[in-house]
């Protein structure tokens, strides 16, 4: 399969936006975790919480463009709705 320049550019932009959105949410999650830990009397640095939330956010950022691509390519439509619903449920379990 030949990847054209337009396809590679579109793929790069989708990963860039995904990483920007998820990594910005990682900083908010780190702040929330810091507050929750502080309320329980546990003291940890913000950077540790940011590192942990950043790893989870990076995982989501790397998986999100392929998931959107699959859902865009195989929508749930009338002719084969049941099979695709089953495939989506099984895929979400993985």
C-alpha cells in the first residue's frame, strides 16, 4: 500500500491534535490527583502525578486516531448493523 504525501500529512496532523488534547488533559488530571492525595494526607510531587497521568494520556493519544479511523471506515449501518455492533462490543472489551 502506497502512502501519499497527503495521507501522511493528514495522519501526522491527527496524531498531533490527539497528543495536544490528551497531554493538556494530563496536566489537569495531575492537579486533580495531587489534590485528592493531599486530602488523604499523602504528599507527592506534582511532577510525579504529571508523569503518571502523562503516560496514560500518551497511551490514549496514540490509540485515538486508529480508533477514529476504524469507526469512520466501518460505521454501524442498516445492511450489516448486528455484525458491526458485535464487533464493536468485542473490540471494546480488548
